[in-house]
C-alpha cells in the first residue's frame, strides 16, 4: 500500500520514478518493484524517501492512517 501511495505522490507532483531511484541510490527496477508493492518498503527506507521529498512519513500512510508491521506495504 505504501508503494502505491508513493507512486501516486510521484504522479501528482510530476516526478519520475527514475529520478527518485537515482536520489536513493537504487536501481529503477528496484524502485518499480517497491512502487507496485512487489518489494517491501521498510521504515528506514520510507524515511529516506521522505527526506528526499522533504515531507513527513504521514504523507505515505494508508487510508486508515496506519503502517502495518515491520514493512509498510
């Protein structure tokens, strides 16, 4: 779920996933897997994404307002 919310954020702000992958030092393939919830996003990585965008982790909470377990997807 978190990956989908991040993907939506990218679309709404005109940001390419390639750019985000470069900022985070990961492959575009890995970024794509994370954004489609096929690879987990742990809390530490979520905070890195938030740092890149300058937003709070609350931005990427699911619609119930909570993150689940050790992974946020």
